[in-house]
C-alpha cells in the first residue's frame, strides 16, 4: 500500500528534509525511503516536480555540484516551515502510522506467500510419494510376470525332454529339449504361448495405481490453475462473494459424478 500524502504534505516534508541539510534529488528520495523503513520509495516523477514548484515559489534554491543538482532551503522556506510546525508534527504522526500499516501489509503478504509455499511443497511431496509407489508396484509386477514366464518355459522344456527320450534327445544335438513328434512339439508350443500371454497380461493393481497417480496430477494442476486465475481476477476487478458458494456447488456435482462412475465400474 502506497501512503497518500494530503495536499501540501509532501511539499512540507521536503522542506523539513532540506532544513536538515542541502540534498540532491536522489538523497531526498533515499531520505524519504529511510523514514518509511524502506516500505515506500517515491519516484523521481513525484519528487522533482515538487522541487521545481518550491524553487518557483522561492522556498528552495538549486545549484550544480558536478553532475548533481543540489537543493537548499531559503529563508522564506524556513519561515514557512516555522509557521507550519503544527502541521509538521501531525505529518510526522501520519508518517509513523503509514509505516505501521505498510509493515502490517508486508507481514500479511509474507505470511500468505509462506502458507502457499507450504501447500505447494506438501503437494509436491505427495506426488513424489505416489510416483515412488507406482514404480515399486510396476517393478513387482514385472518380476512376477518374469517368474511366471520362466516357470512356463521350464515346464515346456521338461515336458519336451520326457517325450523324446534319451536317444532322441542325443540325436537332436543343439535342439535339446525340443520334441519332434506331433504331441510333444504341440505341447511345448502351447505351454510357451501360455507363458507369453501371462507375461503380457497387465496387472490390475499396477494399472489402478497409475490411474490414481494421473488423477492426482490432474487435480493438482486444476487447483494451481484455478488459484492463479482467482488471484489474477482479485488484482483486476475483485472476486465476488457469490463465487464461493457456486464453486462449492460445482465441485460437489463433479464429485458426485466421479463417485457414480466408480460405482458403475465396480458393478461391471
């Protein structure tokens, strides 16, 4: 929040600063910033026109010091300052109140930013945990599928060796473990195909974990985007009070639709 000087107040405050010592424009800006604890820094476009007006009225003079223009209060300026000591005291009180209000605004903004940061960190941590769980579930499912395929292959090899017998196994050379009669070869092929089908069948729990993770990402993306939209609207035209009940009602409807879809899925 930028403090608003009443009409003539900034002019009076500039005279009080110049009464302390001559200053150039930047020093006046810095002095005002120091008085407000760094919470208010006037622009050059605010200070220099008022200095020009004070010079025009004969209350200050300016001189050149190298590349700087130094302003100094005149006797007429000191006389006006003396005549308005009461106004100056009230102005000092106003400045102190403005500093307190600005400090409260800064603290409030920092607290809100920290709260938002904690929420974002908690969300990121939860997403990371879900991702690790999904990877572990995928690795476990892959290990189970690999073990099933290895077991099927071993069974097929053992059955083929039993069908061919020692003599045929020796005659087969590099084709050891494969039968050449119709029954044995077919049996080995069928069992191998069965193992392949077992390995390619998706694990339901793994698929469920993946869907849950993707849904969580969608929800977080929606939350972050909507929060950004609301904040942008607040800075532009404000957020109407009627929006919150409408938002709550819409979210209740969406949740009901999702629960109905889950119920239908369980029914299948």
